C-alpha cells in the first residue's frame, strides 16, 4: 500500500497528524492497530470481499455515457457508477468496512456524522447489517435539506440527533460526534465518513474506498485497452475522489478534484478550500481550512450538503501541493446544469455532489481532443436531492 | 528559576494546601467583565486563573463553554486581544495565568510568536486540549526556552505509555481530566480517579490538578483530597450572570472546600 511521503506517522507531507484531546488518543491507537491487523486478517478480508460482492453490489459498472459525452464534446466519458452501490453512494464501501472492524474490535455501538445524509444512511445500514447500536449526528440545516435521508436512517433503526450549534451543518455534526466519542470511547467506534480527521482515519478511509479506483482501472483497460487521460471527482472531505485516484497515482493519468464554488468565492458563499482557504488545524488534522485571520472557522455554502464543509482531507492538501492533482471548483449553478444534463442525456439523476464533477467535465471537454478518455466518479445518485432541487426552482412536491 | 506556577504548587505543598483554579472565558460577555472576574477570583482565594480563549469549534467543551465562546466571539475577542488583556490585567494582579486555547488560533498566530507574545504579556502556562504531546515537540521546545509552562492532559483512558509521554512533555502541572467526556459533564466518583492518579504519581512528582465536571463544593473537596489542585470551569461560567454576592459566595465555598 502506498502510504506516506513523510516518515512522520500519520502525515502526508506536512499534512495530517492527530490533533485530538487526550481522551481519544488511546482509541485512535487501538483503531490504528485494529485496522492494520485487519489487513493481515484473512477471515476479515474474506468477509469484506463477500459483502462487497453480495451486499454492496460490487463491482459497480463503468458505464460509457456516450450521449452525455457527445453533447459536451468528448465521446469517451465513462461514469464509475457508485450510485448503483447499495444505499446509492460510495459511502457504503467505507461504512460496511468500518462497522465490521468495530465489531471485530468488540465495540457495541457506532456513531457517525453526516452532511448529505449518505454517510449516515450507509452507517445505519452497516450497523443494522452486523447488529450494532447506531447514532447519527446531523446539522439542523442539513436535516431540512435532506429530510428523506433522515427518515431512511430512522427506518434503519438508527437514532438521528440534531445538531443546532454553530453553522448547523457538517462541521458541527463532526464536533458533536467527537464529543460523543470522547464520552463513550470505551464502547463506541466513530465511523468517520471521509478521508479526514485524526490518523488513522484519512489513511483507513482511503484504503476502504480505493476499491473504486482498482475496479475502474481494470474496467477501463477492458473497455479501451488503455488508461484514461483524466479522472474527475468532486471533493467534499474527499473520499470518493481519493478512492478513485489512489490506485492511479503512479500512472500517467491526470486527475482533477472539484470543490464546491457555491455562489462564488466571497467568504461564506462557497466551500472551495483550495481556492479560498489556508493551512490550519481543524477537527483532528492539519490541512487546508476556510478560516479567518484569528483562526476561527468561517461559514460555508454549497447547494450540495455533502460538499459543504470548511476543510478537506489532508492527503488532498498534499496532492495539491505536490501538483499531482489539479483542484478546481464548480458553482451551484454549474452543478445544477450538469445535474439536468446528465438526467436528460443519460437517464441518470446524479447526486448534486457528483454533479460538480460533471460540471467540470462540461467545461473542460471544450478544450480537449475528441479521443480523450475521461473517467468521472458518479459518487452517488440524486434521488435524495430531487426535493431540494424542486424547492430551489420554486416547485413544491 | 522556577516558573510562578511551580512556585505556587511548591508553596501549597509546604503549607499543606491544594490549588484552587477557577476558569473564565475571556471576553464573556465582555473583556471589562473578564477583568472584574479575574480580580474576583484572586480576592476569593484562587491560586491560579485559567483563562479561556474563544474558538469557533471547541470540540472538547460542553454546551456551557461553547455558548461562552460564542458570546465572546461576538464581542470580537481573538487570541491577540486575549494576550493584550493579560498584559493589561498584569497591572492589577500577579496571580499565575494559564491560557486554555485550541490549537488553530495558535497555529494561525504562529506558535513561536504566540509563545513570545503571551509570555511577554505575563501568561504563565498554556493548555491546548487538541494538541497532544506527539504533535507538540517544537512547541514545547520553544515554550521551555521562554519558561512558558506547557500543561498537557491525561485522561481515564490514558495508558502507561501515554502517561510517560505526557509527563515528559508537561511542565507546571498535569491536567487530569476526571471523566471520559467534555467540560461540564457530570462527575463520576467511583474510585477510578483515585487509581488513575496513583498510577500517574508513580511516574512523576509533578503536581496534578483535576478538571472537567467539578461543580459543587463537595465534589471539589473530594477531588482536592486526591490531587494537588481543582479546576472549576463550566459551573462558574454558568453563574456569571448571578449577583456579585452570590458568585462570591460560591467561589468562597469552593475555596474553603479545596483545602
């Protein structure tokens, strides 16, 4: 496994680390040991592989979106169909693996934060699957945006706890989940939903998600007989992007991460950490953060709850700094157009998060030669967003 | 030469006393009020004052201190203004002052500049709950040079190995977190604290102060018997809106209980 560029444990270059209160330090060490021992545990690996195949529905297809591709000017646009994974997004890859690990480590309860609700649904699903108690923290504003997912979590037997502090979105849900974990650390595992937070989460979640890129590599070689020219993925915390990118990092393939440009790059109107942020230490790790001069975290906005977050996985900061991955952003409006375009050209309603990646393809394709091969991570399906989009357009369902 | 925090604990040890360490969030609800509170702490017999620096995302704190931070941030309080406040309050009191701040404001300020400016203003020690020793090597080195005490936390979950590490990096005192939880949560007096503190004492002669969840004078008395000092935060912050007399009565009762 390709791990760190720096010898300091838990770091990607200067980014990452483990900035948490002492109470959690032993649990993170225990988790790190549990994770590394699971890599050598044949039974665990077989069980995970079995669930990927029979429960999650992997491998997910790599679909050539030809009508969409022709419309934007590059006929070879492939979609990695994570939207077809059980529960409708890539989040399940990580959640199922982490609940299995929690069970193996003897925990009887899992907690998680959620923004768009997909990770909450995935964790609630995993908890139901292996028989663990489950509590999900979600910001008040996100609960309003993603009411359907709130109800799904409850149907799955999870308790959904509203977080009404701070900006009432994902970052506040993470604060609250960390507080819960600090309190119940002996019995509880925190299923971090993205490649963020204190070591070993960024490394572990990347590992569990890299199944996406491994499959995509095999699939594109089968379909085209060569590697793609571009990989494109949206970046909130950044787990779907790293899941796709990681197995290609040593290959001659260009990669683009797309952040949420919201309503534009004024403070509070976006979540484009690389375009408008600076290095900071937030929620357990050192990475790019949207902050003010005094080191307080500033508000964010995105039409997509899953990208509406003030920081980004530390490995992305490293990949940006090293120039290996290019980061850009798409605005709310661009994402909404791409949302419509994919729906109408392919009969696939993408998640608003994934629509940001598609928006970049729309922009980029104009400048690219016809024979370019692009693989886009279609990280989730858009059913959860239908109501929200209707509301934005003044329609009441 | 010893730092003023070490001198305070040495004096208490000689006198057979325990440290009373009250907490207040700087700038809650105003810097002027914080000045009054710090002086009131001293008047009521505090040995060390813990001064909170507000942060937008205080993940080790419960709702009472979270709200105090929000009030303070609305007043425009920043790490820089808290340092100025300490410089200003030094005209009126020499009581040892420990800043409690999250790491990002310090990181943004520049850790070396922070150490220099805070120490220059009269700050004696610093507690950074989200900066464990592993991440603090450079910080501790710079702080030692300027004799700013670095107070690290130990928790009920800390292992032998972690106790050794925290002891190695700490100076002034060790902050023992009485519960697995956040500030202001309910204290559990089940004998486990006694065992943990005994375990730490095998590794160090450094003073141990206990915080998180201490609220009543009875609890403070119990904790004081096991440790070298008691930190009271949320329970004081909650009473800042009370009359001066009632707050003073409460602080005095805590002082008397911590003997």
